[in-house]
C-alpha cells in the first residue's frame, strides 16, 4: 500500500513500483517494475489493484494525489527494470552486486539526487 502518489487517484494507468523480487522462493530485495494499473479503454483498475483519491487537499485541489493497494499481484518478466539484476531464461537470479541493500541503494540514488535538486 502506498499513499500520496501524484497522478494515481484519478489519472495514472501505469506506474513504476519498487517491490520485493522473489525468485524461486528467495527474496532478492526491492526492484523496480513497470506495473499496469488500469485498463486503458475502461479506465478501471485491474484485478488485485485498488486505487483511490486521498481526498480534499487544502490549497491544492487541482492535485491528483491517490493511493494504490496491491493484493497478490504477479508482474511479467518483461516489466522488470533490470539494469542492476536479471533473471535468466532458466529462471535464475543474477546480478553483479551481491548485496540486496547495495542494489536497492544504487536504484534509489537517481531518485534521491533528483529530489535534492528540486
């Protein structure tokens, strides 16, 4: 579950989500995935996804902040943003970075720099 996501309440159809990657029952740490949220024709959330608006925002009524709840979602390998890790065609996890913490820190570093600049 995540709250106060810009664009999620009413408009977003797709999101980049950091989620626990589990390969062959082993947790490999948080990784980024492209996740379809809503059907583009009907604009309704896909099964297992609940989306809503966070409500009135004093002074920011034009801002679309929302929440997303995922319930037992599986994401296809094609949606895996795999710059730092990958899953072989045999289903094995590979990464030049052996530490899950190091992979996650490197993934977030681009976001952190962007927030500092803003």
